[in-house]
RNA sequence: GGAUUCUUAGCUCAGUUGGUUAGAGCAUCUGCCUUACAAGCAGGAGGUCGAAGGUUCGAGUCCCUCAGAGUCCACCA
C-alpha cells in the first residue's frame, strides 16, 4: 500500500531507465501511426542546463507525451550544439588555467581538447535530461559536428557558393578583440555607457577657419580620410571641396558632402573613418576613400598610427590623444553623453568595427523567400502566440548580409582552398599540390539553422526525413527567434522547399521572483536540479508548464512550487484512498451507476473534453488549471467524500478507478513519474506503462446532465448549511427539519447530522436552508444577536440590489432580443430564486 | 524613432470566440487531528480589473487617448 506521504525521491528513482530500456522513447518509422516530430533546441555543450532549459524541455516533453498517448508515432529528436565560439572560449580558458596557450598548443591538440570537453559535458546533459524525465529518442541523437551534419553543412556552403549566395568580401564587420574573431550583427549586444562627445578642431588648410567635429571615438582619428557635411548645410558650404588638417597627424583630408551627415546632429560635421565605422565605411565606398586600419586584431594600435601610440589599447590611446589634443588647443569641448556601445555576446568586450575579408551569406533572396512562405497559409510557420510572427517578418527585412566566417578552430571548417590567387570551393580538397584550406570555421548558427532536417538525414532522402519532415512543432524562447528560428526558416524553405516546422511555440524567459533577469553575477539563478531534489521533477515540470502563459516571462516562485508539491501529495492521497478500496476490482463496469457516479463522470468527461482542447492549442496553463480544479474540488472534495457511503458498491469502485485512471493520464504529460507509479498499482489498466497507454477519449454516453444538476444542488445545499452552521457557531445540538425531498439521504450522511436531532424542531432560533430541491430549517438554542440582525439586514439589501439589477436587465428589450436565449433564461431563473430567498428572509 | 508586452486581491499570477455577482496559489481570520491527506478539512474576509473616453443589450476581454514598467529592433559622427 502507498505511504501516507508522497515521496518524490523514492518515486522518481529507476523509472526513467525502465522507460528507456523498454524502448518507449523510440519512434518507429515503420509504424502505421501518423508521425509527429519535435526536434529539441540543441543545448550548447558548454555547461549545465539551467532553469530555462528545464522550462523549454518540460513543455516539449508534455507535448510529445501527449501526442504519443494520442496515438501518434512521436519522435522527439535530441541533440547538442558544438556552440563554436562559446565552447572555444571555455576550452581556451580551461587550457589557460593549466598554463597552456591555444596557439602554442596547436589546432589538432586544441580540437582534441574540445572533443574531450564535449564528451564530458554531453554526458552531464544526458543525465540532466534523465533527471527531468524527458522522453527523447536517444537512438537518433545528433551533435552539430557529427560527420553527416558536417556533410550537410559543406553541401549547403558549396551550393550557395555556386549560386552566388555565399561570397567572400572585404567589408566592415564586428570584431571581437578578445576572441579575435568576426561576429554577426546578432552576436553584438548593446549596453548604455557613460561617455562623451568630444569636439575636435579640424583647421581649414591655409586658413584660420576650422570645423568643430564632434566624435565619441577620438582615438580613431588616425584612420580619418575625410570630414563630411550635408550638402544643404549652409554653415559649411565654403569648406566643401577644400581640405582640413587632421589633428596630430597634420595631414590634409578633404571635406566632402554626404547624406550621412545630419545637420541636426552634433555640429553637423562628421569625421569619416571608413575602416572603423559601419556608416563611414558606406560613405567611404560612395566617395572612394582610402580605408586605413589602425588597430591590430587585439584592438591595440598598429603601425598606421604615430609611433608614440603604437601598442596602446583603444582606451589608453583615447586618453593620450585627448591629452595631446588639449595641449595643442584642438579639443574644443567635452560634452557628457550616454550612448549604446556594442559588446560581444560571448566575451563581453567592446566590439571593434573593422574592415576584414570574410565570408557572407547574401540575405535578400533568402529572406524574401521566407516572406513568401509566410503569406501562404499552408506553407507558413504558425507562431503560438501569433504575435511572434512579426519578429520573424521584421528580421526578414534586414538589409545586411550574414557574416558567417569565424576566426576560430572549433566548428565546421570552411570548405574553401587557396593556391596563390586561385580559390576552390568544394565538398573535398581539390586534387594537386599547394592547396591550403581556409583556416576559418563557420558561425555556429550556420549548422543549427539546418537542424530540423540535417538531423533527419538531409541531404540524403532518408526514411526519417521523408516521414518526419517537415517537423510538427518547435518550442523555444522569444530571445532566439532572430538567431535561430529565422535562420531555420530561410534555410529550410530555400533548401528543402518546406517550412521546417508547422507550429512554433514561443515561451518567455524565467526571471527571479521579483522579475529580475537571472544572471550568475547577480547570484539570483535557480538551479533546476536543486529544485528537483527538494520537490521532484514532477513538481517542477507541472509548475513550469502550467503556471504562466505562453510567450510571457515567468517569475520563478519557490512558494508556488511547494503548492504544486502539495497538489501532487493530494493526488497521491486520493490515489491511496482509491487503491485501498478497489484492490479486488477485476474490470471497470460503468453500469448501474448511482447519482453521484453519474455526476462525477459528467464532470470528468466535460473536463476531459476541455483539457484535450487546451492541450491541442498548447494552452497548458488552462489545461493544468482544469485538471487541478476537477481533481481537488470535485473528485477529492466531493466525490470521494460521498463515495465513502457506497464504497462496497461495484459501480462506485469502477467509477473511482475509471476517474483516477483518467486523472493520471491527463496529468502524465506534466508529471510523468508519479502518474506512472500510481498507474502501475491500478488493478485494471490498459497498458504496461502509462507512457504508452492511450489518452482518454471523451465519451458522451457518460454525460448525465440531469444528475449533474441534482448533485450540484445537493452540494449547494451542503455549502449553505455549513456556512450557516459556521457563521452562527453551531458546534453541536443543532436540530434540523427537512421538508419532503428525495435527495436528503446523502446530504444527511455527508454533513454528519445527528440522526436523533433530525426533524425535531424545538429551539429558539431558526435558519432556513434552501437549495432548488432541498429545503430545510435549522433550529438552535441561541438568542438572536445584534450581529445576526445586521447580517440578515445586509443579506436583504444585497438581494434587493441584485433583484433590481436583474429586473432592469430583463426589462431591457435590446437585451432580451439580442442576447442568447440561454443567458436570458439563466437570468430569469436566477431572478426567481432571489425573489424566493428574499421572501424567506422577510418572513 | 519603430515594434511589442505588462498594469486584475496584501504578494505572485490565471482569465478561451465579449455573456450569471471576476478566479487560483501564498498570506490572513474563524472552527476542526472527520478512519486518503493537518504539507489536510470546513467556513470567511479581501478587487469600482492602471486612468479617462468609445463600440455594444452587455467590456477585465474589442477600439482610441493618456500614465507607469519591461523587452526587442534601429539610430547613436
């Protein structure tokens, strides 16, 4: 028999391995069932899974378990991401701590260290998936650097190159001076920083006139090759076409006109540094200006600046330049300013825009294709909630190309080879001597963009690809829509001709209890596995999936997690009661049903119908609330209490078992462990594991509208009775007189009324208790107090107000004619009830 | 500058296509160890749903304006 208390530690032991060994997680591409597929957003092999992963995967597991029980051949494909820059940074640091320099170590050795790292952290992640109870198909697990995924990557690269969708070009890119690699625009995060607008004096050549040029980056002046003003700017029209003297360098540079110079901003004069500013780069292109790169790869000043400044960091150089300018009287003004400065997402250092030769994906045709798909309702990705489609569409209007080369070692090496000026792009190294492969690897998102189909075997037309692609659903946070979802969309739609997934379920971020973003530096992170130790994976999963609503952030609350534990404990104890009483049940026979059996079955079927609807629409909070309410407020609070008086009855036992089974099945996607534990003890069950049992189907033959009304009325009576009893402090010796009713018996039992005092009205004070079908009067030895009178008066006032409101409503012709008939009828019934009650009170 | 979300009970949040007198958890008050559960049971108190307008027979829900908070994108010489 079950323990009196739910013990999550005990229950969650061993089940996972059993499921795994029995092969329940494995999809079967030979099966006759319709396929249903989700690919996991592959976690980076950089460390432990955090609460966000727990959230994301709990949702997916709920979906996949539901679909599996619903009769689908459900495939949840797991895997991990090599996370090029993120992992490389970790391994570099690890080696550094051991006193090893990456470059001295060499490419081969370094990659070996990365693989060791990957295997170690991969195992951790698999253990954590097990702890969460995720039903992923390990037989299909993939890693973004697997040989076949690498093949897919090379294939895309080569095809795109041949079609002109991938090209190598010298452009301005975001340079991470710490990782010494290029970044995409998406990998740059902006943060407000206190800085200043420095007004510099650019003297007109051979004149005492000068331009006041405002800049936030005085240290880049060494790379200036022009000063731009707006064509329409009257203030500077005499300067245009002449030269100004670049401070410190004492070099003449032209004053040009360009649309980029905004008359309203600053002084209207802009220094143009084509090699170190994206806008200036464009200006430089328009005017054929020289690009002078003034920094090394680590962002120290290079040989193109005067010797004095060479080797300085950007920051040191800025300070020195400012001092020197001040000395020379060329610093006109320092205007404090707060502005956004770009930082590398991974290393955190300030990004340096630099001109570099890199590989790019031409975005315009790919993006356009996605928009075409989104306009076709049979081809589009359906976002849940809908509003997130806008983020995709917005991102597809980008004007810049995607920089995909990274100066890293860990990743997919670019399949391009060079020999002198020759370049060869192909699946394998070209024949002949002297070819050297490109040193760089691809942006990690290049391979994860192929994830939904490369994992299923693409570009080979495998059985899995044919069966499971396009996938059915992708679950991820809104923070990576533009990183990942958008890229999967354009890659999939261009390469395969299909959307990568039909539905895209977007959830929010988990924040701390005050709504602050979790971060290691703030120390407000929540470790999901600590929570699992304390409350169990079932509690954590149910809490995460049913607490918030899709697309909104969730403020993590341990108190609510304990409330979930309490709910499971309640479920546990209800099961305990049921199992204690149905041990000898041989089969579930739902005939000769009593009134309460019919009542709870009706409530159950209606709940099931609604829960199924919510599950299909990914409305897990609503599904969860309904199951919770049904289980606690109807099944436990009333049915079990009432069933105690007919527990030997076969129909009661069958009903108990039937409903408990249904509750377990509805809860299983959210709390797999405890529901399996209880399912296993049921005397009658339809499968060897709840995981592979079938989800209950709504059965309209078990809906009894009449009994629902009758028992609801009995409950209504009981509530009113208890209310009066408690309000008047009638702890004992209350006497009750029932008017004739066929529905009293159960009420008398459940309310534990003293049989001797029924129908013996002999006391001072009397209280009427009426429901629709049951009418009674309670008598009690007590004087009427002032409070009693006040209470009664208040009740009368409330009733009168309500009657007035309803009469007014019902006399409104518009309402009566336009509102649905059942709503109007309900008001009529309610009105009559209120009138009856008022009459009663006024007696 | 563009987009978007949020504002509902003391706290944290639900609230489906507009439809009875707006719900939950926690906290709080009262009474109970009633044989599944005291991490429980029974009962209560607590909200003019951010503000003002509009559409409608009917608005927490739809529309407009405003206020406050958050997020994303763009700009930032």
